[in-house]
């Protein structure tokens, strides 16, 4: 057992070092030998490295806040697909999962793939009951290959960080997010459950089409869904659009598809999923979205989904404030995020130092008023590309990924750290915005927000959210110290004193900062 494990470790280390050498060799060739433009070489690195690096390149293609537009446009070519493996290799995976050949399992099965990606290939088949289906099969060894690439990517990021380069992108954050999401995509059972849930949520919205998932036929490495006829995948539409300026007119005439209408519906439907359903497609890039005749929109690939509870009401108020250009309201909601960040500490300070808290309460209120006003003034600058319809402003500067990135940086400068679910929503909305701008360069996010709130007024949307969530049904609060023994109680008190000292220090620093800069705060003290 020991020797077999040792040999396995040596083999795995050898594979890692071989992969590392190939990556360095490719990077050297593209850097010092290739004469292609830099964006092209950047795309070629991900394309030729293959494996998980293709997936990472696809994610970067949608991040205008990380990379210049020339680079993201080039990386979009990675969405076009990956060279297909011969069918016998894919058939072996299916047999390992289902115990029989695809030709025996299905009534009919076409061995020619209709799509090929870095994780899987998709085939067309017919169930024995007659339904047409799409069969997604994982590439052989994809989990092991991707795990090796995850280690390699983390190693390379660590190597780059040694040199402390002034990069606009937080590489470690991007890579860790990529690893976490991609691990989920590697298990098709997770995707099958997501797809089935989204299918139920979208049932009442006939203009949103979700393929039915056959859970009973799906496994960890095989996914069976409804085959969608007559679809136009968005990546294909965008590719044709760049070559054929008459395509919008052709689509209107032949398929009753208006690209401007679809751009706005795409954005509004994403917000509907998040705010109204609380369950949303978090990776709506062009290869995962399709158009159908009569202005219908559909989604593929449910490996990356988001789920959020009642707390989305706060973000709903932020988006409503943006739509109404009420930046004071937006600032106040962001301040509420900040308050919750250290609410427990403030309450501890109040409980133990009532007199001091009473003294500082008015000062804190004044500081909050200053923060709201200052934040509002800065938001005007951040949101200018949305509010001022200047055709000379480059499309990239109007991108939601750029605006939301600046918005979150401004918020952090005021000690407002947004919940993870909010950043995931901003990311998915930024992807949808990028697609919408390509479908319709005149697309305007504020117009889309106003259209959403016309369909779902703020009070109505809040009522729906509160009816669909169940926080009120949670168990009542328990006294945090009543069930402790004596030693645990002493430990709790020590910890509480430490938290009190930290709370006092944080509040003192906050007051000192604003007292130094604002005479009205000094006067109150």
C-alpha cells in the first residue's frame, strides 16, 4: 500500500512538472517569438494551454473591469468551442456511468457532437419514449486534469505575487473564484438539480425557455436535457453580427427576433430571477444563452447558479435608487450595509458604556450624514456614463462590469463590504450587460432598470420577496450565555472584553478621523 501510494505521488508530481514546463514553454514562445498582437497572444495562451485554462480565459473574457476591451473581445473567441475528442473515448465514459452503450440506452443516438467544450461534449439523441434530448458527456479524466490545473494556476499566481507587480486585476481572487465555481461544474448532478429548479421558477414566464432536465437519466458525468429546436446561440449570433450588418433586419423579418428588445429582456429577466425568484443563472455568457422565434430567450448550462434570501431587499433598494437617480437613497442603503458590518460591536459598546454611547450617539449620526453626502457626490462621478447619454463615450466605459467595480471600490473606501451574494449578482448582471451592449450598442442600463421597476414596482417586489422567504419561521433566539458552564462563562466574558476593546477602538478611530476633517464634528465633541 505504501509503495503504491508513493509511486502514485511520484507519477502525479511528474505529470504536474511536465504540465508546468509546457506552460512556461508556451508562454516563452508567445512572449518572445510570436509576432501576433498582444491580445491575440493572450488568447492563444489560454487556447493552446487547454484544460482548465480555457475555462479561465472564458471567464476573463467577460471581465471588462479587469482587462481592456481589445483583450476581452479577443478572449470571447474561446467561447466558440473546443476540438472534439473521438467518439470511442466519450462512449467509454457513458458506459462507465450507465453500464451500456449510448446506442442501446437511447432509441437513437448520433455520435457526431453538436457542441464541444473544455469539460464536456454534447450529442443529440431520442429517448425510447420518443422525446428528443441533448446528452452531455464529460470528457475522460477531466476532473483529474482540472484539479492538476487548479494547483498549477494557484502556483503561478503565487509566483507572480512574489514580484509585487502593480496589476489592475486581483489574480489570486480571480483564480480562487474560478476554482470554486468550476469544481461545481465538474459534477453534472449539481447542474441537473439547478436546471430542474430554474425550470420550475421560469414556468410562469413563457418568454423565458429552460430545457427540461431528465434527472432520472443524469449522473455525475452524464446530463440528459430536452433538445431545443430552432435555437440561435448568442455566441453564434454575435459572431455573425460582427460580419453581417444586415443581420438584425434578417432576424426581424425571418424569425420575429428584435435584437434591441432581446437585449433589454435579457437584462430584465436576469433581475427577475435574482429579485423575484431568489434563484438565478450566475453565468449567462453568450455560449449559455440562446434566442428563439418571437423574442423568446433561453438558457443552457446550469453549473453556476446563485441563491439569495430576504437580504436581497437591500440591493433591490440600491437598484431602485439607481433607476430613479436618487443617489442619496443609494448612499443610505450602502451605509446600512456598513452598519451591519459592525452592528454587534456598536451594541456591545452601548450595553457596557451607556454614558459614553449617549455622548457619541449624536456625533455618530452627524458622521453618517457626512458619509451619505460624500458618497452621493462620488457616485455622481462613477455613474456619469449611465446618466449622461454621450455617444462619444466608448462602450467599454458604459459597461456594468466597470461601473460596478468602481462602485464596490468606492463602497469599500467607506468601510462598506458587500455580502458575497451581492458581488455574485453584480458579476452576473455585468455579464448580461456586456452581452446586451453587443446586441444593441445603444443599450442603456438605467432604461433597463426603469423597465424592470415598471413591471415590478418597489413595494410589490418587496411583498413578493417577503412572501417567498421564511426567515420569520426560524427558531427564536437563545440566550448566548444561559447554557454555558462556569469555565465557559469565564471564557465568554474574556472574549466579550476583547470585543469591547476592539469596538471602542474602531469607534474612536472613526470619530477621530471625521473630527480632524470636519469642524461640525469637532464642535459637537
